[in-house]
C-alpha cells in the first residue's frame, strides 16, 4: 500500500467530512498515485499555533478523486477517513522512526512510503490500521463544490506572514 505522508501546516483541509483539497492544499500532489494519506502536523509556527505540531492529524485510506476547475489538483475523498487534528497523538510516541525522518528542520515536506525502510513502513502500516474501520468521506456536504482561493495553502513552507485560520472542525 503506497502511502502519501506529509507535514500539514494548518487545520481545515481536509474538512471534518474527509474532503481533502477544498483549500487546494498539497496541490498537484493530490493527483499522484497513492492508496492512503497520513497528515502529520508540521514543526512550523503556524502548525504550532493550530495545535497540530508533531501530531498525527488525519488518515485517509482508499482515495476517490474528483477533478475540478480552478484548482491545482482534485478533491480527494476516502473509503475510510479519520481526523484527530489537535487531539492526535504525538508522532514520536506512535512512530518514532517516522518522526525522526519527518520532524526535523531539514526534513522533506512530504514523502511516499515506498521510499521508507522496512521498519518505517511497519510504523506506517500500524498507523493505517487505526483507520481501517473508519467511515467513508462525505461528498455531499459543504466544501466539495466551493471554489478555491489561489494560494490559500503555502506551497512548501509555513510563511510567517500568514495568519493562522480557525479550523473548520467542531471541538
């Protein structure tokens, strides 16, 4: 199972309903081939202010992609979706090898599991198991048809000039 693992800068994309890309986060990468996505709170100030830094933020398994205009990539819905955001576990406590690879200042913003060591892949599979019984994304509520404002999400970093938004998920 090829997993797309990335450092998330803010809450709200994906929505609580499991709609990934409503704010065009991770752009064209959403159109790449993967079987699951793991969102991990990044280490920048924006992620810290959102309460997601260094935490397992969300998991989506079994992507279904919906193409749309005026966006860099499709909306992605999932057969199984769960979101934790600021309530997520610290990555270091559940996947220390993966945390060591991703949560240092020179780490890449994203990676795919097929480039990981066997031990790191085992940690990814353990994380994915927590979402196997989760319900599917909901494509019929707010967010999917919303037109995206360009550059809502920073392309590769947490720009200090950006103002953190409030998340869209209920507490």
